[in-house]
């Protein structure tokens, strides 16, 4: 795998660094359409025979064959659309059926406690899937100060991602408008399953 953002110097373990890289990969893909240079990086990824690895291999193949323009159009069909996209990638919507509900208020409180600040340029609610993946990567690497303990990562994950993210990624994988983003759904769903199992084994 690769770091989806700039290189970071961190004392985290190799396993945690890999977790952060996958969260970063998902964050970059889901917050906005990936740029051409990032597609080049994705095209060099290789995976194993696990569900996660097969998703990574499919994503790499599509990154080689897809243009930024086509991916940009797909992103807008899926997540923006005319009025709304095919999917609404927000915790509040998946958990309550409505936007800007209690899950978002809870997230904002937890963000403040963890030293996270909303990007002033962001136009969408903080409980979107891309931002939550970015927050998880940041906690692992210590982008908001010192790396966050595994116990706090677990609390954040089971509060803000576990209740809905796997459902969202399944919807993304199967969405009518998903081509390039179908394996993003595969990767995301498999990774959320792995995170759930790993956190539970650490109890």
C-alpha cells in the first residue's frame, strides 16, 4: 500500500501505519474525485487473495484504464447529482434517515475533545464517510497532536463508523452508477470488517 497523503514521520507500528494508509486512501477517494497523479499511484497497488486484496487489485486495474474526467463525472453522479446523488454518504442519513441529526452533533463534540477542527473550506457535514476516514487516519498518525490511544480509536470507530459504514460501502459497490467506485466499495467494506474484528480481539 501507499500513504495517500504526504509522507509522515511517526512512531506508530507497521500494522497501524498500514491501517492509516488504507483510511487515507479511502478518504482521498471519497472526499473528491482523485487527481491524475493519485490515479497513477493507485495503478501501482497490488493486493493478495483476500477480499481486501482483490478489491485493491480491481481498483488498480480501473485506475490504469480510467481517465480523471470519467471518474469526476462518476463521482458527481454518485455523490452530488442534480439536487442529490445516487448515494448520501453521511452517518446521520444512514443511522437516522435524515441529514444533520444526532450522529453529527455527537461527532462534533468528539472532534472538539480530540482536537480536530473542521476545514474552513469544507462545504458538507463532517459526518461524511471521507472525512471520517481522514479522522481515523489522523488519530493513528497523531495529526491532531500525539497519536490517539487504541482505546479511543476503538470508541470513535464504533460510535461513528461501525454502525453504518459497511452498509454504505455495500451500497457503493452495488450502485448503478458505480464503475471505478465499485472496488472502492469492496475495499472499504472489507476493511471495515477487518477493523471490527481487530478491535474486538484487542478487548
